[in-house]
């Protein structure tokens, strides 16, 4: 959410500069930075720092598109092709990632920057006006929780593989980093501890956040419930996922949210639609749409077409599927039309995904909480111009999920949780997990590198 530029100076605190791999040479305070005694000394300033956390979360190296692009490239499986000239995404696409890969390094650094800013907000909750404390705390916990979620999806092995109680999780930093000392060099937690922390942050956020945020595109109770249901689904905790996603859908619908009438109208919007549960804001003055940059072509503000859509993907759509109409021939290759507005919001999580999570969990559990699996999956199919399914199988529901959410940044997550393969690499292959960046390994003697690197 690139918003309120006058507040951004608060996000460039010296507190957000000293992370796991920081060195004493980085401890000089730039002239434009504000010390924490000033930045966290009033209600207004703490709220400005919270906006700074959103701003960092919406950076090019995180939810403005880099995270989503990496997920799609990692899970390409012959359905897309990286045709661009940049080496970092090519390494990810080829599953031949170097430990100094610039995208891998930037994702990690920006992720821990976001976490540190959120930690600073949490450390100053008592300064916030009493009426707003729950909301501000809930937003900070939401931001920290989903940032750890995204980092875990790339830098740790899938939860279902190996011993989750051993090392191999993320370094969990839950208090502000404001300088370098012996405590700065945090070891990696277990994967179980990592995911338990993600769940704890999002569960607390659900309880603290209001039904509707005063600023619509910031986190609300529905947003936290939606992401928490994603987490439960990833961990195969289907009953928890079902309960949580049904609560999210019920609350969202009571507040006027739901599917937009046309699939094409879901994308390339300059503001959120009723379907957007969470989206990154972009405008002509501020913000970046990396998905547009790499998935689109110059006519629409992109590069030359770095991601080609291949027949293996296109052949999966039924005749008459309106989602197929969104693809187009651009610069000699097929492209997705989801990202043709360089100033459009970056859709991160939308109502269609929630209906599909509920359908999948109800089918797995032979239940009909909130709706039957057929009712939910046919909401998606009806909008796509397709006939209804009767007694939809799990495979049919998963196929609808794949086609509905294609090129929105979750494909590699599904490959890992469903224990599939991509481009000949098994779901739990070393090559499907990012390395810990080399600069972090060099700076922090307590870190252990992922296997295979």
C-alpha cells in the first residue's frame, strides 16, 4: 500500500536497518532517519510507522509482485516459460538458484525489514490512543504474520516433509532490532515453531481487528481470517481451514463483498473491487506493479513479455470458459491479461479463493459447512460461463482452483502442499526451496544453510 508519502519517513527508521545480517558499519543514522525515541513517542507517530510497515510490505521485492512472480516461476511445470533477460528470475525458473541471487536476497531483506517495523509498532502499543490500540496491534500482528508466512513458503522445506521439530525454520525475531550485539545473531527455529508463530500472529489479529478497517484497503478481521485459512490449508489442517474460511466468507458477505459479475473485471482495476480481500495499491505517483512489468508487454506498460504462457496451460480450459478469453497474443507469444494495467492494484487474495478453500475442505471432510462443495465451486464456474458440476470431486475442485487463480502467485504453494512435482522436481526437492542469502550466512555465524546449497 504505497500511501501517505508524508508518513514514509517514519518507516525509514534506524530501527528498521539493523537486521539479522547487519554489520556495525551500517549503524550510522542517515540524515533523513528518525530515532525511535521520536518515531514512537506519540499516537500519530506510531500510526505513521504502521503505514510505513504497509509501505514496505508493498515494495517491489515483496507483495508488489516479486513474491508472486517467484512462486509462479518455481511452479512453472511447463505451463509458462521465463523468456526475459534477467538472471535472478531465470535461476528460479530453472531451479538452479545461486546463494547470491539478487531476488532471493531482496525478498529476505525486505521481509525482515517489514517484520522489524511491525515489531517496533508492537513495542509502542501503549502510546496509541486507547480506542485504536486493538486495531493498530492487530494490523501489526497481521503484517508480521503474513510476512513470516511468505518467507516460510520460500526459505523452509514444505511442512509435510521431514522432521518439523528440528532446525530448518526461520529466525524468529519478535522484538525490535535497534543495534548490533550478541543477541542480533538469531538462529533458525524449527519449522513447527515458525508455523506456530505464523498461526499465533494471525489468530491474535483476527481477535483484535475490526470487521471493517476505516481505510478499506488495510487489514480487517476478514483479511486476517482469509490469510489464516490459507495457512491452515497449507498445513493440511482442513477442519481449522474450513471453520476459519467460513467465518471469513460469512463476515465478508455481510459487509457486501463477493464475486464481481465478470471475470475480466476482477483485474486491472485502479482500486479494490468487492472481490478483493487484500490488494496492493498502485497509482501514477506511487507504487509498483511488478506483475505488469514482467507478465505484460510495452503496449500496457510492461517489458517485452518476459513470461510466456504455454499450450500445456491453455489446453486445460474447457470450451466456452470465459477465463480463456483473458489470454492474448502479444509480442509473438500468449500472455495473461490479468496484469495489463501498470497502475492497477496487485490482487493478493480475493473472495474466489475463499469459496474454493471452503469447497476443497468440505469435500475432504465430507461436510457442507456454509455451502456444499458443489455450490461453492459452481459459483466460480458460473461466472466463467461454464455449466455446473454435480458431486464435484476433489480433483475437479483443485482444477478449478488452479485455473481460477492462475498467475496470481500461489502455484508453487499448491505444488508443495499437494505433493506434486514441477519441471521434474519433486515437491520437497532441495531445488524447490530458496537458499538463505549468502550475505546473511556471512554476517550471522548462527545460521545454517538449507540443504543442497
